[in-house]
C-alpha cells in the first residue's frame, strides 16, 4: 500500500515511525485533536498509516484521553517537565525528508515567473506552485512548510518497566472489553513524537519511461475568512496527501500533526504451554515487522513478569537482520510455543516499519 511504501522508505532516516496520515482522528475529544498524539499514548497504527490512540498512561482514568476506559489495575505514571526533552523547530520551516534526492523549485503562476533558486513556502500567495521532481524508482517524501518540533521521553526505563508489568492487562482490555481484535504485537506505547502544523506527503513508484517524476504543490485557500492558505498536491492520487484539514475555529492550532512517532512495540509470547512465561525487551528486525501480530485470547494468558538479562537494553542503532525474533510471524500454536516469550519490543525508532495493519490475522 502507499502507507507501507512511505513508511518503509522513510524509516531509514531514523526519525521514528513515519505516519502517512499525521492528522488526528476527527472523533477524538477536542483537547486530543488540539494536541495530537502524545507521549504515554497506547494505541495502534492503522492500515492507512494513522495512529489510533486507545488510552494514555500519563492521564487519570477519567481524563477525556481515556474515553474508552482503562485496563484493569490501571495506574497513571507521573512525570515532571524535566522528563521530556523538547526541541522546538527540530525541523526548520520548509524542510523536507526523503529517501532520495529531490529537486524543488517554486513557480509563481500568476506572474509567469519560474524561480530556480532554493524554493520557499513563504510568502504563500494565491497561485503559488512548488514543483518537486525526482529520478528515483521509489520516492517517499515529507514536506514541512512550517517545520516540526520534537518531544522525547528521557526516562525510557520507566515506560519499559510499566509495559512489562501491564502488557497482559492491556491486551485483555483492548480485545476483551473493547472488542478491538488487535493482533499480538500491534499495540504501541509512545515515548516520542515529532509534530508539525502542516505537512505534505508522497509515496511514488516511478514507472515513467523518461525516468523522471514531477509532482506539483499549489497554494489552496482554506478557512471561512479566506485569509488562511495551505498547500495541496495538484494530483488527486492516493499516493499523495496534504494537511491538515481544518475549520476556521481550528486555524490557531499548532504542532498537532504527528509526522513521526517513537516508542515500544508491545507483544505477549508463550514460552511453552507447560512452562512459565517471561517478558523481555529485544531488538527486532525487518522480518518481525513485515507481518502483523497474531490474534489470540490474551485474557487467558497469565505471564510471570520477569526480565530477560540478555535483552534488557535498546540499541540506538538500527537492528541487524541477524537478530531475528520470529514469534510475531508464528502462524500456529506450535510455532508460537517454539519461538517462545512474552516480549515488549525495542523502540519504534529502531524497528523497520512494515507493521501497520491491525486486526485479526
């Protein structure tokens, strides 16, 4: 899918998991839509490339963010301002992130003048167009007209230990009480986010005989007053997108569009039908992430929570293809018992991302 192609191409940029649809869901409570994905959110990445939050471990059980309720034995985590690393405008206005070299130039259509110098998103006048071209066979592209800011949890161990303690309750709640049928390994605990005010994305496969693909962004008028403008692709293809879509009342909202998220992938694993269960944190490789989790009756699992000494750390380097942890691919009970253990995977920022569809597999 376009979302899979986009995330696969941009993941090696080491910014986290790239979301093809950064905009919050429209049915979220207004405070959640105004802030976007937050550190502490537990949720799933959808097939379309959005993050769907279910509850937040930093919020009280009766907070609007926990509108679906909370898992059994829920206890909120307390953090201080110093526990969150904040980097305002980590990506400067006009930045782009791509897996390949792209050429950008601004074209002022109304004046009939083509500007071949470094493109600018500002000033944004009516009729302004930015042309983006590439010779690559596959291109994943994120444009950030207003830049983007970044927030990351400093005390990763706090969240890791919390996930080790509560992972079984999370799946029991999500699949039992809420009936979501979320696959084992499809829950994510967010420890970091990169958010923007506006964005444009593209995931393009080049089948042109000329070997070149060109896309155009144009200034689009939005808002009831007619004074606010945004960028949108001229093409209506599903392989491109721009946002956010806002009404006039939401025009002042800033940095609520989640373009990258980082965190832990949470999975339960049986060591054996006759043996105890264990929980560990491991680095997963591409094969772990290329298939979604296996659906099971997690409410029947009662794992003993204990750490695996050999898997208690998360490397800052991308995982090698030799560090295979294959249990998320287990297609039957025999495979699952052979692979063996209840696992909270290493951070999403370290895990290749072909993981998005959630559901019964």
